[in-house]
C-alpha cells in the first residue's frame, strides 16, 4: 500500500441510511397523514410530484436494494412461477413478486395511489406499470418521450411539453387540488442545485488517486433519484461534496495504490459490488467514473433553472439512454478524457436491453477513436444466476494484463 495515501470509509454514508429510512417510514405512514403515494419510473419527472406534496416511490430503487440484499434470485424465480419470462427485466419481475406477497429487504413497497411511467429509459416500464396499475386498481399516467437518435426537434419538444400539461391535470385530478406553479419552479431550482452538486461530487474523482469510486457513487446516487427537488437532497450532497474535498486534502482515497483508472458502463451488478470492488482494488484498479450515475446530471445542459417549467421537455427527453449510439459513444469518449481513463468495463446486462444492445457498436467506436481497451462482462443487475465468479475473475485478470501492456 502507498503509505502516503490511506483508505477510510465515507462518513456521510450513515446519514444516507438515516434519510432513506425516514423516507420509507413517511411513505408507509402516508395515508395516516393524508398524503398520496406515487410509484414512478427512475427516469420520470419527480419535481411535479414533490410540488404537489406527493411521496414518490421508485420500484427500480427498491430493485437495487433487493439486489444488494441478494434477494434477486428468490424474487425473480417467484415471478417466473407466476408465468413471467426469465428474459424480462429483473427489476420488473422482482417488483411484481414483492407486490404479490413475497418479501423483499423492507417487506414490500407502500401501496400506490397512482403510477407515473416515463419511457425515456426503456419500453419495458410501460407494460410493467400497466400490470401494476391493474393489480392495485389505481390510475396510470404514461409520459411518452420519442427517441432522439440524432437530434431533438421542435415538434418533439412541443409533443412532450403538451404531455406535461396533461400530467399536471392528472395530478390535480387525483389529488383534488391545483398545481402550485410557483412551488414547482422552486422545486425545480432545488432539483437543478442537487444535480449540480452531484456532478461536482462525481468530478472529484478527476483527482488521482480518486477520493471515492464508482461503487461509492452507486450507493450515494439514491437521493438524486428519490428526493431530487428537496432541501434534504441539496443539504446531503453539500455535506458529501465537502467530505470528498476533505478526503483529497487529507490524502484519503478509494484505492491507495491506484495505478489504473477505469470507467464502468451500464447498471451495477448490485449483489456483487463489494466483490468486484475488492477484486479491482487488489489489482490497483479504481473505477473512477460510470455512465449510470452520471446520467442523473446529463439533462443539466438542457435545464434553465429560471424557466424550469419551459425546459422540462428537453430535460426529460434528452437523457443518456434516450439517444443514438453515436451520441452515447461520444459521451463516453468525453468521460475518458475528463477522468483520464485507462480502460472501460461494459456490463452486458441481461435485464437492461436498451443499455446493453448497442455496447458492441460503442466498443468499436471507442477502440477506433481512443485505442482504450474495453472489457464486456455478461451478467444481470439483480439475478445471481447470471453471474459466474470464476469466469468473471478470469476476464478481469485478462483485462488487467491489457492495462499493464
């Protein structure tokens, strides 16, 4: 170990657990407090819900908790027993299993009063939310965002913008009160502020050795997903950013012997994050950046915090997964330069087709433009049956040999 640098746990982590515990307790007690609960897709517009005092619940976030608790195989198998295919998204099947009586890490999610589905992340969410809306017998709103293969047209902007008007009407109807647009603008400012802070936190890993790794980012991402648009989120990320700055100043890092800096593509393999983190650290490799946690800042370039309402359409349509392969490859190439990356690891995720299908094309583009080596790991974000320890470790060893050469 490099004696000049040391590794210590991130202190702010305990506060994250406290915030998330209180968040779920509030959601479970919502009906007693006269509040509504909405299940919403991870790429969906949470700010209007916050403005209406609706508690947003994310089944995908719950899916990450299921994976980290190593309950994915049990829940996915249960859903398969109900007739759902093993080729479906494991987030969806695990969520359906929990809804039908199987227990997850917190038992089950608070029952929804409504479902909000935005297809900017994938098309699976539409059928998934239709199934759940029928099961719980609650209203469902679908926000359709056309794929931006090459550009974002005025017609697309207007099409999505009109749907936001329909979303506001939907929320007003379910909640039986009017939208407070002044409050929505304030929530929007907090949302933008939180995203900027999150980007600053991710950018601290441009320092070498990095004060945290992508594995840490996977954990601390939770608030930018669940509580974006709140003071709680802003305050937490301010504290986390200060801690990252202090870690750099005090020579505390994720991998003290950091020799190689690697970028991760796709969702984490939740049940193997600790294992993977240790395997890479043993080889002096630090995952300093990833496309997954960075995606929650990708809309910043399209948001006008002084006209949040007017910029909602481009912000929620022009996200990382809702664009063409060339654009995605260019985003990764920018990250290679920014974070001084020596190699890339792509998780070919059995569950997430939109994230995985284009990876071989992206790999070719990256190789042609940068010569940076790329390792593709085949697994699943939730289902342990798709992961082979011996096979993955042997591929990591071969990849590290490439980094050495």
